[in-house]
C-alpha cells in the first residue's frame, strides 16, 4: 500500500506524493506514545515505571499489547521460550531485591504462563 495524500485536519493543507507507511502506522495513538516513551528511555522499564507512575506489570502488559498490535506472534519461536525463561527469572530477581511484592510476582508469573 502506498499513501498518496496527507491532509492537515486543522488548516486543510494537503501534500500529494508517494509515502510509504511504516509498521508503526498500525499503532493506536496510545500505543505510539508508549513506544516513543520506551525509545526515549532506551527501553529502561524501571525508568518507565517511575515516569508513568505505574507498576512494572502494567508496563509489561502495555508492551505486550504493542507487540500484538504490531502483528508479531508470541510463543511461536524457540527464542521466545528463552525470553520467557529470562522474563520469569527477572520477576524472581525483582522479588528478591524487594522491587515487587510476592503477590505482584505471582500475578506476573501467572500471566506469563498463560501465553
């Protein structure tokens, strides 16, 4: 697909040409803002929890939503299984360091095992 016209909704100015949409055009405005924050903070989830004032599990869930919205399959490749094991270990490490409660860790591990 090629986009051939872009119009400003405020001033009605139009630009005509051939524009290639990117994979990020699939994202909702909320998920695009999330990705922009993620990139700006260099993927540092801990910084995202501070800036957005939400728990780690919320950031992870939102990232899962972005991955799904971009059309990437989860759980279909061996490297995803390795990532899942690493993610589970990360939850346990955060629990051990006191970053999250036992209840939060249990919920995150349950959610991972449902995928």
